[in-house]
C-alpha cells in the first residue's frame, strides 16, 4: 500500500501506481486461496491441533498450487515495480519544474 502512495507522490503514472498496489491485493488473494481449498478437503480427513488437514489429496492439491502461482505473480509484479522505480529515479530532467498555477 505504501508503495502505491509513494508511486503516486512521485507521479510515476497510473500504470505504475496500479502495479505498486497489486502486490497488496494479491497478498489478500493468498488468504482466499487457503480458505477456498478447505472446500475441496473431504469430510473425515485427520487434522492436527490447529485444524489443518494432515492428508491433502485430489482436487485440493491442485487448488493449493494456485498459492504458489500467486506468490510468483507477487514476485514478478514487485520486480517490475522496482525496475520502473529505478528508471524513474535515473531519469534526468534538466528543465526547471514549474511551481504554482
């Protein structure tokens, strides 16, 4: 969230601001993936003291794999935002900046 605010203050452009906000949104998707995986765990599966299934088989395995893909997406978006921020920081504007109306 702070990266999106920093991108907006730096006037990085709408696309970069949206990309800077995306990892925060995708982090919440991680929780949703875990919650929805529970729908695919059959009744009667043994669980540990915290309620996590000890045996995950079938469709739940494939659905929980989305967790990994989402994590890789978060990493890729973060790298793109970092590269855009470096490019913005390296840009040299020799023209004076107009202040005021």
